[in-house]
């Protein structure tokens, strides 16, 4: 079976060649202009939750606080304000807030912080492993090699440099913190997660760039309830980043899309809210 990476590249090249043929010759400007003219016609899907006070988060973190500093009617107009005031807020929240990036340094001392993640690692082929039906039957479900192999039988090997997202539809519980944690009478959380076997395959064999998921954690709820975050520690120890609290994975295909993962650049940052979106084929 052909490698999916080459399938995607072939499709992109074919689209650019079609643009050239329709225009009757080489497109004006660079090949990037041709690529942009193709991409801008595609459907974009936002994979990011809006954040604010009270959203689901790791229980050890404080809630967000906001302070209104300026409102349109509360401050006099000044030069360049066109005769109006302005709107400004002060945000106070942890780096791991809402849909967010976890850089390697979040767990591993000496590895990369948010500002050290290369921008070339922010646009990738998107691979979606869909296990939402299994999670509906078992909220403690963890991703299996059988799930990965089933994807590869259908689409070919997971391409090097991909972003792999696990679709569980857990994000449909947002923004209910209790529903996201799904604790039993003994206080044990029950939500899905990855497995060490699949993560090692993705990062060490397929050499993906990053991964992401819908729950608050990489590790399943049963593990995190015992203070076990070994799966997240593994990902970050490979000097790769991850994205937590994704949404709308049910609106993107399992293969063929691109994903853009963007976030601010705080110096020595331990994490930060991210804006993640998919470009559909």
C-alpha cells in the first residue's frame, strides 16, 4: 500500500498542476501563491475551545480570573482612537488553560520551552484515530495498536512529521468539569487515554511531530487519579510537544487534512493556550 504521505503530496501537486493548466501557464508569482490559492478555497475547521473562567482544567490548577481594565465609555478618547475609548482586560490563568500546548519542559527539566518550538512544527498532515464508539462503551478505553493498524490498513503508513489526534468525542462534555472528569463514588476519574505501546510506535517508529486529544490528560483517568502521568512524561521526554483539550475532531476526516497549531511565544514558557485548526482536503 502506498505511503499516505506520498498520496497527500501527489494530491497537492496535482491540484497545483490543475491550477497551471486552467490558467494557461505558470501561475503568477511563486509556487506558494499557487498553493495559497488552493488552500484558501478549502474548508477550515476550528479544533479549539474558547476559554474563560470556570472551564474544565486539571484539578490542581486555580481558575482563571479576569479584570476589566478599560471599557469604551469609561475612558476619554485620545489621539488615534477616532473619538472613542477602548476595551482591555487583564487575564490571569495558568499556561495549561483551555486548548493548550504542553512543551517538553512542562515535565522534563532542560528540554524545550514553548518559545523553543520551531514554527515548522506547527503545520502538519493531520491523522485522526477514531475510537469514539469504543469510548462510548467504555470510558476507560485506551488506544490500542489494533486501532493504529486499522488506520494504516485503510490509509497507509502514518506519515513522518504528522500530528496524530485521538478522537474520543469526549469534548462533547465540555464545558462541564464534572462530566469531563467523570468521577465515581470513590473519586476515581474515568476518561479515555493513550497507551505506552501506541505512543512509542508513533514517536519512535513513525516519527510523528506531535499528538493531541480531547480529555484533560494524556493518561486515562484511572491512572491520573493515582497520580500516574507516565504517558505524558514519555511524550515530553522525547522532546516533542502535545496539545490537550481539542474539539471538533468529529468534523474532520481521518486522513487527508492539514492541521495548523499556533500559540504565543512566552520566554521560557511552560505552556500556553493554543489555537488549532484543520484545513480539509
